[in-house]
């Protein structure tokens, strides 16, 4: 897969999910960076909400929820809950 194909796949969602208005951030690895994930700096006011997927590790969820204080206290948190017999999720506010 070439770089253009990668970005086309990584940045494309099915139109049925457009209501989520999701933003995705992708950056290339810097020289000397190890493979995997890296932190990206952003301003607290750039984040409105955190959405936890159905299979989020409970420990990770707890850590992230505990961080939503102080300058992050305005951030809402939601749990994804599968809707039985439908290919859909419901998001329930937890903070």
C-alpha cells in the first residue's frame, strides 16, 4: 500500500457515520521515534468530548476519566453501548 492509499483509507469513513463529525490526526514518525503511538500537543479547548469504545480496557477508561479535571473539566465523556439487533451504537454520557 502506498502513502496515498494509506491516507485515503485512514481518513475515510462511511457516509453513514458522518454525523459523528470525527476528526482524525495522523502524523509521520520523526527521525529517531520508535514505532507505535506518540503524544501530540493540543490546547484543552480543542477537545469537547471523549468517546470510549465498546471494548475499551476498563483500566484505561478509568485513567482517562480521572484526567478530566482542572483544565479538562469541560470535556464530556461517553460510553459506546451496542444496540441489540442493530448495527449501531448508542452513546451514554458518563461525565
